[in-house]
C-alpha cells in the first residue's frame, strides 16, 4: 500500500471516530431536550458513538494488518523438510 493511501486511510479513520462520537452526543442531547432527561441519553449516545467508532476503526484497520493474499507464513526453521 503506498504511503499516501495509508495516510488517507488513517485520516479517514480519525474523522470517522470524531463524527461517530459527535453524532451520538448530539442525538442524545436532542432526545434529552425532547424527553426532559438531562444527562441520560447524552451518555447513552456517547457510549453508542464510541462503540460505533471502535467497531469502524477495527473494520478500517483490518485490511492494513491482513492483506488480501492472506498472511505470509514464515519458512520452516526446523530443517526437517517434512520427511519421516
């Protein structure tokens, strides 16, 4: 993966984390205003936004650590060529 693609992916992950948490908090504040339960839904929105952010980060980072061809197996270090 070229360096610029990795940079764009990491920048996108950062924005995804920030936007997920902000949307969760804003939705929670809106529900708190509507239902008159001041901190309850804001905290629930923060929790849900954080969970979504971590899950999205996990999904976005997977291709970096697990390339499409699969992991490369190290060569056999025992020297026994598999003969019995």
